[in-house]
C-alpha cells in the first residue's frame, strides 16, 4: 500500500484574498469590523488583572522622564540606522 500525501498549493490567506479583493471599501471595512469583534472577546483582559511582577519578572522597573525616554529611544534608532 502506497500512501500519497496531497500538498496544499494554495495558501489560506491567498484563497480568502481572492474572495474579498473585489469588494468595495465599505464592504471590506464591515468585514474587518466583524473580524475584530470576533477576536476581541478572546484577547481582551483588563490591565488591572495582569500581575506585572509575575508576567514580567525581569523587567526593569526604573521610571524615566519623557526626555530620558526620548533620548534612549533615539539612541536605539541611531544604532539601527546609522
């Protein structure tokens, strides 16, 4: 008995894009709103329910002024793009 496997040559997102690409913008917006609403209940949790010390035990809890935060961010950006 020889088993053959069927390869899926169409990516799932390509399949769905082919279905919705000809919709007008209002239909696409409605679809996006429906998709967001369908995911929302699974992923939303009030921030107060998150225990940050347990979720991020190695996070540095030092607070920065806006100016210090800007300088740190700009230093990282310069390191990447320079």
